């Protein structure tokens, strides 16, 4: 939904915005299902009732078929949005796949998140009919947003870099990185208005709520606030008329 809104605002038009939404959906399904496959044994050991693979409600063969079907759809849908735009999206998916495969339990776990989110502005702008490189502030803000989301998301089960830093440091790092993302938008956007500042102030309020929830050891609530913050930053950019 966020990518679709950004694409429409950037001038990609409804046809390309729809193709981009479909490509992102297919890509996220592939990433999510392959992640479940990688974690299947661990989820079974932990007795995760929210994971169909862990409970035996669905077979690994069925998930593999669904995952590769999603990937087969994601590739041509991405190409249909424009060659350079597709390159941005597909490299982001590769980063996510590498996270699932090997990086999620290493000190480098934050890098795929930062890279994949950082590709979003290029995916939005590097395709017809606009086709231009996104401003550096937009790429930096997206990368910071992704890094912050990684730290907050892993509060439900520390692994990778967050596991090495510990729960308290992780609960601070997530909101701090997302606050840096909001600040980057405020400083980088050439079109500044009262609406922009009001929106960013609202995002900062949500970030404060995220930090409180994280420190209070309510990781699921903290992650919901993270999603709300990302939506607030995006809505602020759109409502304030900030162009890419």
C-alpha cells in the first residue's frame, strides 16, 4: 500500500502503480514463505501455534510450491514496471533472501533490511513515465526506516545483531533509527510546510510510544507502533506534497 501511494504521487500512474503493488505482493509472499521454510525446524521445537508448518497443518512441499510460484510471478511483474525499476525491486528481494538464508543469525542481520528498504525510492522513481534517480535523502531515510524496523521486529525473538546487543539496546536502537529516518525526511525535503512538520511530529510521538512499549517488554505492541510510524512518515511525505 505504501509503495502504491508513493508511485501514484511520484507520477507513475495507475497502471504502473498496480503492477508495482502486484510485484511487491508476490515478492513479499516469496520472502515470507521461504523464511517459514528456513525456520520450520526451530518453530517446531518451540511449538509455535501460529506457524502452520510447525503444527503440521501444511506440508513443506506445499509451501515450497507456493513460494516458487510467488517468485515466478514477482519476476515478470517487476520487469513490467520498467527494467531499472525491476532491478531495484529484484535486488531488494535477493537481499531479503540472503537474510533468510544466512544473515539473520549473524552480526550483519541489519544490512539486508537497510538495503532492501533503501531500494524502495529507486523502485518508485526509476521506471516510466518518470524514470529518474531518487534523491539521496529519500534513499537514506528508507534505509534508516528499514534498519529501525529490523531492530523492533526482532524484539519478539532476538537474533542476529539485536541478540548480540541485548533487549534493552535493541529496544532503543529501533526507535532511534526510525527517528533518524523522520529527521532525514524533514531536512532533505525541498518542499517544507506546516503539514510536513506536524506529520513528522506525529511520527515522533508514535516512536516514543514504540520505545515505551519496547522497554515495557511488549514486543508485539512495539512492532505495531513501528508499522504505524512507517505509515505516518509516508503519509506525511504524501500529504505535504514532497516530490521524489
